[in-house]
C-alpha cells in the first residue's frame, strides 16, 4: 500500500498526539497519582484504538484496491479483445509475439503467434511517412487494411480502411476527363469524291467512333464534320489507356480497306478540377497529337503525358494553302521587325543550315538585316560551310551566339528552324530577349515546345525543313531569285534528310527540289559535299562490325572503343545498318566529342523509333530519331535501350 495513504489519515500527527497525552498524564500523576493512573489508562486505550483503527483501514483499503485492480484488468482485457482494430507485438525477426482477438478474426486463425509479418501480410506496400512510423496498405480476404508500424516499440496497428479506400477510389474514378477526336485529313481524302462516297466513308468512320464510345461509356458529341468532343471519367480513361486506344487501329484498317488513308487524332486531359483548364489541356493534347503527325492519342493526366499510336507516317497535304498563309504572316512579321536572327539546333546539320540560309534570303527581299547563329562547325556541315565561305556576302551572315545576344532586342524577330525545343537551339538565352519567335520545323512535336511563339509552321509530313522554307520562298515575295549557293544549300538539306530522295518523300518534295534546280542548285556540289573520307568510312565499318541483332529484326551497334565518335558517323552507321537484309530498325550508340552518349535510330516504318527515343530522352520521326544522354557509359545506355525495346515490344509489339 502506498505510504502517503497511511500518512495522510493515520500519520505522525496521531503519534505526536499520543506522546502529548502521555506527557500530560505524567505531569498530572506528579500532583495527583490517582488521576494520573486514570489518565494513563485512558491514553493507553486511545493508543490501542488508534492502532486497531489503522489496521482496519489498511485491510479495507487493500481489499478495495485489489478489487478495483481486478476490475480494471478485466475491463482492459475486454477492451483490447473487442477493439475495432488489430494490435500486434513482434520481435526483432518480425515474428508475431502477441496479438489481440481482432487479428484472429481477420485472418481466420485462432493464433498467429510465431508467424512472420511478411507471411501474414504478403501484399503490403510500405510508404514511409515519418522517421518513427511506416504506413502500408494490404489486401486480406477481400478487405483493405492499413498497417501502422511503431518501429521503436515493435508494435503494429491494423485498421480496416475498406470503406474509405473504396470511397476514395470511387472519387478518383469519377473525376472528369475531357477528350477531342479529330479526323486528321478529311478534306484531303474527300477531294475528288462524290457525295455518295464521302457519305459512305464518313458513316463507317462515325459508326466505328460511336461503337467505341458506347463500349467504354463515353458521352460523344459532334463539334464539326471532322471533330468530336468526349466527356468521360478517369475510370474510362484508364480503360482506354489499357487498350492503347485501339480505335486508332480500327479506323486505320477500315479506311485502308476503302483505299483511303484516313486516320484519327485524339487528345485527352484529366487530373484537374478546373473545367476551363481541363478544356485547354485537352485541346493542347490534340495539338500535340496533330503536331506529331496524327494517327495517335495524347493523354495529359496531371503532370504525366502519355503517347499512344503513331504507327503511320504523316499524310502529305495536297494543297499549299497553309504554306501561302504562313508565308504571308512571316512576311508581315519581317517587315515589322528591326532585324532577324535565325537559329537551328545544336550540332547543326545540312537541313538546319540550308533552311537558315533560305530564311536569310526571304529577309533580304524586304531589306532587313538577317543573321544565322552558329555555335561552331562540325563534320556534318564542314563541306557546306566551305562552300558558303566562297561567297563573302553569304558568309558574313553567320555569327556566334555571343554576337547574336548583342544584336537581339525586343524588336528583333527570332526564327527557329529544324527544331521546336528551346533546350535544343544554338542559344536558348536569345529567345528570352524577344517576344517575337517563329518556329519552322518538320519533326513530330514533343512534350517540350516553345510555347510563346507568335507563328508556328510544323508539318511532320515534310521531308525536311528546307522543303518547308522552299515553299515559303515561292509565296513570300513576287519574284525570288536564288543564288547558286543558296539554292544548292537548300537542295542539300532536302537530299540529306531524304537519303537522296529515297525516304520520306512526297510529290511536294520533288516540286520543291524542281524549283531549286530551276534556280541554279548544283547537284555536283551536293555530291561533293556528301563524299566520305576513307578514314571515316573505315571507322564506320568498325562500328558496324560490332553490331548484334536483337529480336531478329533489330540491329544494335555499340561503339565502345573509348574514343569519341562524331554524331555524323553514328548517324551514317545507323543508315548503313538499315540497308542490311532482314533489318527493320537499327540503333547505333557512341560517345560523342562533347562528352554525351549519342544514339541514332533508324527504321523502315514498321517500328516507331521516335517513341523509343522519346523514352530515352530524345525524339525525332517515325523512321528517323535520336537521343543524347549524359553521365553514363555506352554500355549502360545499351542496356537501357534493350530494356526500353523490351517494354515497347510488350506494349506495341514488334512486327515479325
């Protein structure tokens, strides 16, 4: 029994009272011994009574405390046994040492003492919330439980969160998702058709879209003859992503059977509660799908952006209406600008330089000063630059990035050619010095884009940027007379990007080449620029010598010599490998002089190397793409490439 309880009621004050009585009795006995004896007898009686009273108090208090402790222990055991959550004590080996009755009820076993936690909850997914507690979720017998670990106490709380988890999942599934479906090239395909053929084609495509919408519970509403709006939820959107938007393949097959190359583009957005923002994101996703050549779906889900489809090349537009409209808009921008600064991408090629020369020519037609920002001469453009230096007036148009920054102001016009990524231009800081930016490019649009451009001319169907610039030159001024070197540079860009007119060529490609030839383009000069050195040819052969086949139809070559390999040589090796029998795609990896690991990818069209390179941090075309990686070896990049190809094969499939 605690001492303070005794001292509180029968403590030292009682003892001192008895001592005082004894002293008074002795004093009384000194004068009257009879009264002293009586007092002593009475004092003794009081002392005996106090002692008996204290013993009785101790006994009653002990009985009370024991009864209360028993009741508290019983209630505690009953509460722990009937708690609506589980408690587990485990040892250092994470084996159960003790648990309450709740654990038995959810596991269906009378006792799980000695069972490892990993065996008891095999599907746990631990997510650390703080230093002392780990949270996890697990599914057991169709119910969802939250596991809260107390590491220091080696204790685990198990709580049933099925209802809240189901409600949260339902809330996420029912969030709004907006989409837009557009027929890529309805006007081009419908040209020359009579009304009956047009109606038949539209009815089949529309029926396929409606059937697809009904299958996945989508609300479909026609916006125009070639565009539909879709209202869905995130659950339906996830289902569409799992099917990888099979509507694209179905419509492509239907139109191929009708001998009409019609495809669809789909833009979807979700992950935000702002309806207006959601609409803008859906339209932006559609713009990216169209900018990448169509025949694909782009999904913007919060911060994640996913691409599906893109198995066919962009269809060439038969009319030049857009080229004429863009040329007139570019003409007005040039007239209103103080000067024009043209930039290509880093490590420029002939297409980039040739297109820049074409834009310089357009600016000169209006008496404007135009300059091309060139960071340096690489092997890919060395012979072209030697030809340009022969013309002093043309050579002085090329300036360094520092000179470009010095002459650029708010009234300058910046024209970006052969790329649309701000991080890829020769001098990204230059774009910040002016609000007037024009983008002319033929690559498929990637997630990164120069958003603040006042004019964008992106046509993935085009063979090269030089082809687009050549068409603009035909409309930007009434009479454009090209010098021999200017026309030759533009034709060289087309020749290089089409592999001497063997790949990605359309009727408009040959029309542009014909215009340049009439204006004095010299094929002999181009042939001289494209000649290979014997030493470079031997290096290329050494790279090809170490090529290996992957999945029978893919060639992968790794230049692991420890020496730097020019990007041009890597690209040429990939082109050569593609000419081998049975090879449908080729990848060449090498360490570039700038310290980056470069990858060049080529295909014949059955395999979308653009998607593969995007997953490696690059981009490009369906049949021609590249990527650059930093901080890793060529062998590490090769291993990552094989992993990406394995994932790509599982999602898209590699044609046999």
